[in-house]
C-alpha cells in the first residue's frame, strides 16, 4: 500500500521534475543507457559530446529567453486588449525603427550561436591522428566491425541483437537492456582517439551512439569518417538511426570502453580465435562435428527467417527444399552469394568457411532432409575461389 | 450577378468548372485524407503505446509510417490549401473565377483516383511503400516491394495536379485582379499563395525527376542510385531534399497567409508591417532553395558545404521571426475577441514558434549529430506541420465557413474542439522532444523500457487529438444542415477583405462585374 502510494506520488511529481530537469544545466549522469524520464541530451563521455551539449543548451536558453519575451507580449495583448477592456483599437500598422530592430537583434543572436557551432564542427571533422581505425559496415540488420591492423590480419566480427524473441513478443519479461543488447559488443580502449570508417553493405544505415556523440550515415559505396575519444570506461548503447527496412528497430549498437590493458587482452583473444578458425579451415570434419557446429550456426544466423524446424517464414522452407536437397554447388552458391531481389542475404562475407560448410551440411541432413553428404571448409573455399 | 446556377446531380461535381465547387471538393477530399492519414497515425501510436510488439508486425509498421507521411503531406495538407485558394483567391481579388477553370477541374479530379491507387498498395502482395515518406534509395529501389511502381505513378500524378493547380493560381493572381487591386494591396493570403505557387512550379518537377530515376533503376537497368553500378545513393537525397525543403514552405506559407487574415480581423486592427510581411515571405521562399542539405548533415559532406548550409539555414530564422513579431504587434493595442478562428490562429503562432525554436536548434550542424533521425526531429516537424499548418486550416474553416454556407457554426463546440486539440496535440508531441534527446530513433516499432513513459503519454495525446477531429467534422456538418443563418455579408465585424462584401452564403457566381478597389 505504502509502495503504491509512493509510486503514485512519484508519478504525480514526475512532470514537475521533468520540467525542472529541462531547465537545469547541471551535469547528467554519464550512464551509457537512456534513463527513465530522461528529458535532455547526454553530454556523454567525450570532449566533443560535452561541447555539443553546451551548444545545445546555449541555443535552447536563447530560444527560451526569446520565447519568454515574445509570448509575454502575446499573452499580455490577449489579456489587456480584449474588447471588453479595450473597445477602441489603435490604428498603427508600421514602425520602421522597430522593424529594423527586430531584424538586427535576431541576426546578432545567430552570430552568437554560429561561433561555437563552427568551432565544434571543425573539431568533429578533424579525423587526423587516430590511434585505431575501425571499419563499421551496416548490414540488414546487424553491424560488422573490422579492426584495421596495419601489422597483421584484421580482426572482424558481426554484432547483432541479443534480445530474446519472447521478450519482444511479450511472453517473457523485458530486461533492462531490452533491444539495446548485442551478442558481441564493439570494444574500445579508453582515452584513445578512434577513427570509424562507416559504410554499408545493402541499404543506408546510420551508426549512432549518443554517449560517444557519433552519428554517421552508413552508405553503400561510400566510406564516411567519424571519430571518438571516450574519457571514461563503461558500456555505451545506441541504435541504427536510418530507416533500413523491417528490422531497423532491432539492430542496436553496444560499445564497451575498457582500460588499455583489458583492450589488449581482448584483442589478443580475438586474434587467437581468428588463428584458430584459420586452422580449422584446413581440417576435415566428421559428419557429427559438422552437424553440431552447423546447428549452432543455423540457430544464430538462419532461424529468424527459416524457422526452428526449417519450416520457413520470411524465408523459404528448408525442409524438403529443392536447394537443400539438390546439387551441393548450388546450395553453397545460394549461401555465399544470396538470392538477389529477395531477403536471402549473401553470407559469403558474414560467415567463415567452417561455419558455411557446417550449416550447409546441417541443413542437408536435418528437418527430414536426408542427403547424407558432407561439405568441408575446403569445398567452400574452392567454390569462392572458383567464382 | 450571373443567372446560371449549378447543374443538378452528380455530374455537377464531375464536370464543374466553378471555383467554389472545386474548392469545396478539394476541402472535402483533403479532410477524408486527413482522417485516413490520421487513422494510420493511430495505428502507429497504438503500437508504440507500450514496449514490445502488440498490434502490428514491423513490416506493416513501416508501411504505416510511410503512408501516414505521404497521405498527410500530399493528400491532406496540400490539397486543403489548394481548396482554400480556389474558394478564396478569386473572391479576395475580385475575380469571377479562376483563370483556367477547365484545368482546375482536372487538377482536382486527378487526386481521388491517385490516392485510391496509393492506398490500394497496402493490399498488394509484398505490401505498400515501406521506405519512409522520404523514400531514400536503395531501400526504395533495389530493396522495395513490387508496389513501389504504383507509388511512383501516384507521385507523378500528384505532381501534375499540383503543378496545374499552381499555374492556375499564378495566372489568376497575375491577370484577374480587380481594377485598383495592385500587388501591394492584395490580401496576405493571396500573396503567400502566389509565392507558394512559384515554389510548387519550381520543385514538383524535381520530385518527378527523382521518382523517374527510381523507375529507371527498378525497371530499366540504370544505376542512378546504385553504388554497385557506379551510381550514388546520396544523389537521391540531394534531389529529394531540393524538392523537400521548399515543400515544407509550400505547406507553411499559405498557413502564414491564413493567420495574417484572421489575426487582424479579430484584433480589429490592420496587419502590422504588411510590406515587410511580403518581403519576409519572399525571402523565406528564396532561402528555401539553398538550405536543403540541413536534412543531410550526417551524410558525410565536406565541411565547407556543411558550414554553408548551416549558416543559410540559420538565416531563415530572421524573416520567420519578423513574421511572428508582426502578428504579435498586430494584436498589441487591438480590440481582441477570441472566437474559434482566433483561438486556432493564436495557438498556431504560439506552437509554430516553438517548432521554429527546435528548428533553429536542428540547424546547428554539430548538435544535429545528436538530434538527427531521432524523435526530436519528429516532435519538431509535427509542431510545424500539425500546429503550423493544420491548426491554420482549422482556423480557416471556422473563419470562412459562414461565408461558404451562409450559416454560423456552433461556437461552444468550436471552442471545445480547439481546447481538446490543443491539449491533445501538446500531450502527443511535446514528450517526443524528450525521448528524442534521450536517444530514441524515429521510425522504430519497438523501444527500450526507459522510453516507455513518454511514449505512453504521447499515444494518449494522439488518441485525444485524433478523436477531437470527429467533433470538428460533426460541427461542420451540423452547421451546413442546422446552422443559424447569417444575414450579414460581413460576418466578422473586423473583416476588411473583398470576400466579405458579397452576400452570405457566397452566390454561385461572384464578381461577374469587377469591384472597384480604392
């Protein structure tokens, strides 16, 4: 009972708090996630973000000041010059001095805003001297991050929505990071200038993390530049900001900013993982190994469109499909190159050859398909090389 | 006074060349589209009432946002102002009709089949347009549903209708003013429409160009917007916004005109700064051609371009502010009464100014990196489009309804409509500033729990605002059938323009002999 009353009281008070918070320039919690009843932009954890926030507040306050004056005159007129009080209207209809004044004053105010805006913009555009370059590629509907390593192999991985379908469908309780959680976050070292090279594979996307003050359109055929330099460690969350089709609302971004040492450890692990995959690509697998791995890959990358039992959905059914029960080369082709004009994407660049081989083998031997044949990583490799 | 009355039966409406008939058809059509587009908005707000997917699938949600924008912009707001122009411009300048009456008939009758076709795409295989009302390529080309071709045809048809309508308005205003009606004596509504018509003639062909390039990319193997074929997806945005930015002034300038008529009438005082209003309108129109890139700050432009467009955009604040100051100074020391048209007009000035402030904030390129494509933008343009344009339209209907029908609307019901609209509107759109600043992107069917409170408030506001429009409809219909007849030609004692010199209701033919304007 008490709790409920307290909640009600909070709810009643919230509009007041909301307004108060709107008019306070005080620091905001530098949490990387949105806050309940949050009414203002986050200054974030970068110098540029703080400058953007200051500019935002400057313009907001100028607008509030102008608004207060203008609306005061307006409402004063409505009250003081009502016909019951003021029967004889004045007849004036111009005043050159006044009109010049209200052209010049706004112009001067604009200059006050333009100066910091220009300076901040110049800083945003200065992508020189980055210590780390990361290529970000938007896909329908996930992000690919590729750490560009001048001294060796690049490290790359995909980052997609982790939130359970049951939460979206309201059959399970929603977690606090609902729709803002991914299977593999981008990891950045704290206090380093990081340059992002942003592009897209299919349609337009936009990479936006409010706390890092970065938003850049991801455009196929173009590489846009942006940069950030996070001053605090933490987990920062964002979303795709450009309509990109069905699951536009379901391709979040999570950035994990860590200490330099942790970043190095993480990077070493990633490199070891990549080396491991490389080794696996030279191996020959047994049927059981392929099917087991393929099942994992299927449930991660295919299940959303083709269904848990290969029954189809957005995508065609896999059970008894002419492709999964047809020629192996064609089956590999569909996975590697996708089917243009349909939702079937080209997975050749998204999955490694081991995973591709495994998922082809799995789908040829599951859901009632019983082809009995195996595809090895080398087969996929040869197919890619041959085309 | 002409001896010919209207023909009888349905063919009257099909074949009419009378500006009043055509004006009425435009207004009824646009109201129907307003309800259709509004019902799409209700679906959107119902889905966003709570986090999680409850009512529609994301694919259909995208169709709803797209169709809501298209129907509201091209089907509701634009035709409504053309309807007002048809009814009022000839009567305001003392002309017997529009200059090109047959073309007038055609520019209206293109619209109903066009929108029927556009709406029918929702029932086609693959669904209707789902790429946003801005239809950025390649989502609208390579990745579009098959119905996109119908969408392209519809845009072409609306464009033809708009171009013909605006040529007609230009021809009428330039050639058919009554003797003595010099340009600088024209009512502000006529001035704003004249400038709007030039904007339309200039940019509708650009839109037609954009959709034609899409058509070529989709069906004829070109690669205008396809990077893989050597094309440029950003080109699409440049072409679209070269149309799109003047388009928003096409929507708002006639609304400025309406307010510039209503505020002097109910303040019983002449419009302050008439000449500066004309120059401000012309400056806004000129600037509208050199600011389009502010819709594309995050697209990756060179800094010099970014700065140029930022400064140009900020400049628009100067003439726009001058207009607001003029309206307020008109009210200052007037003798004000607050009938429904005046309430809507004042609210329009108040709320549009708030939309102008957020527009100034959005003009700041660095800050736009945080605002862009967030709900902050959604809040901004609804303050300008709904409060700026649709409130002005409501004001215009209440203002001129007695002249059109010869009957007075119910004032209490009108004021009730106003207050419910005002509260519903602000409840819907003010919280959207907050969720946008907190990081909620636009055009998403589902969101994080932290955005839930404001979204629920917003949805409740939308249902209130939406249902208040049914009261509006009821009031208008009731006026036509049961309204108290007005005997006076001059319904409002403060009105000064020529339309108030003809009887109420305005006869089928007016100013067959031009009036003398001193």
